[in-house]
C-alpha cells in the first residue's frame, strides 16, 4: 500500500536558489526536472540525473526552450491546455522534436501563468501519488516566482524610463547611454530599431503578457527594451543577424502578428519598424519612422499590406514632404481635376481605374482582374482617361506624377477614391 502524502507541503521552506528547489522535486519524484518562466526561458534544472532527451538538452544548452519545440507543443494543444489548467498534464512522446514522455504543470497566480514545471517521465513512473506531489511543488514554486517577479518589475521600471529617454530624444551621449545599460545589467546592442505594434484597444497587462510571450519565444529578434502607450506596444529590438538585419525584422513582424491571432485570437493588429540605427541617440528617428509607417498603413491598407519597415515604403516615405510642398505652392494636378469632375458628373470610375492601373504597374490583365471588368472595357476606359485628362499614358514622367498625386490626395484625406 502506498504511503499517504504528508499534510505539510514537502516543498515549502527556504531554498538558497531555484536549483536547490528543483533538485528537491527531482529527489521526491525520481525523475529529471526543469523549471521555466512563463515565456519558456529556463530558470533551473535538476543537476544530478543523467537521464535526458534532445529537447531537454537543447533547452539547457540554450537557456530556453527551442522555438521548434514551442511551436510543436502549441500545435499539439499542450501549451493551450497548460495555460487553461492547474492540473498536471501528460505529454506523449514527440519524436520529430526530440521530446520524450513528460508530465507538465503550470505555476499560477489566479489566472496568470508564472511558469511551468516539466518532469521527464521516460519510464512512466509518475503515478497518482507523484502527480499530487507535483501539484504541491507547483504551489511552492508560485511563491518563489512571485518573489522573483517583484524584483523583475522593479528592474523594468528603470528599463522603461531609459527607453522613453531614447524615444523622446532626451538620451545623452553614446557613452552615457552605455553606462546606463551597464547599470541596468542590459546588453548594449550593436544596432537596433524601434518596432511599434498597434491594437484596436489599450494595451493592458494581459495583452502585454501575450505579446511578450510571442516576443520571447519566437527567437527571431532580440528584444532590448519595451513599454506601452495607449493602443501601442513599443519595442527597442536588435536583429539576430549582423549580416542581414533588415530581413530579421521583415520576417518577424508579420510572423508575430500571425501568431497573436492564431494563438490568442488578438486581431486586428498592425506592426511597423523604423530604420536600423547603429547609434542609440538616433533611436528617436527610428521611433518617428515607425509611427509614420503605421500612419501610411492605415491610409493605404490594401497597397501596403505587406510593408512593415520604413525602408520598404518606397515613394510613401516622401508623401508628407511632397504634400507639404504641394500645399505651400498651391499646385494642383489639372488632369486629375478633370477626371474627378467627369466622374462626379457621369457617375463613372475613371479615377479609380487609373489608380488601380498605375498600382498594378500598367499590367492590363492584373488591372482588369482587380476591377472585375473585361480587358476591352479597361482599354476603353484608358482611352477616355487619356482624352479627358489630356494624358499620355506612355509617358513615364506623366504616369509617375499621376501616381504620386493620387497617393497625396488619399494621404491628405482629400481624395475621391
């Protein structure tokens, strides 16, 4: 007959460090243990057991759970189950990611997940009695992680103050900024950019935690500092690659948006980043550029759907400058004025046709498809556009000016499209 569990939680007590705590769990459950935070970063692992599997080895070596393992656990429903329950969950072997049989349990403070305990159960030895012990271990871990979290929040207050100094141009010289990074025990990035994510609602603690989870588990970029401002989450980030840093951000932003929708149902969500800066006093410029990209993405949602970086804006980079010049000079595009007037008088769509035609790089088939009309109908409309607007659609200079002025009209909210 199995012995009854002690009334007192056997894991309660003072531990010098988290390693001592997980070693105690490992002793009582007779299996290897790892302890992770809510973002799957390794906090501690039992050190006196040689049994392991490739996934555990990679986690210990990298100090975090590999991204492919996290993705697989999401697809297999393991992490959603852990997030929704405080009971131990059996995880079956997943060969393609090197994961052997495990039992996992979330460490919770009310509805918030503080971390996870993973017990490697290669020999299927964790019976009901040991699962009950694992629950007691999770309860003891809750207090240890809450204490750790209090220190974390105190540190993050200093992080946010530094970030706002950088964003608002109140930072000091490069040397003084480096000194502040050292004081806060932060790694000073060789290069960085500002990423801004924008939501339909204010960014509260829950939304911030979800986004923080994606940031810290994607392993595609290096988060440096972050803060929130109303509907926005603002991140100073460094690339993983020094050779092709822009690609890291071009790939990361849409992937992050997709994962927020897929895993947490958060949508709509916009994301953008400014230029990559090698000197942190220039972070203010990157921040303003990211805000400008978001502004452009809101005004030209369809045209800029796949644009996420300031560098990829193309002509959109200069719309505000050209629009200001047009306004100062009192310049107008007389060809477009004629087309707007004709459309209004005849309830036609010549301006829209011209806009789509230029956006499709004058490709007849693509334009006709986008407008849901026959190519012959399109050719007739283009002929009328040329006649009414006195436009030569074979002249690249005229086409470019029309293209820019159509964008400016929309940018300044005076367009008729």
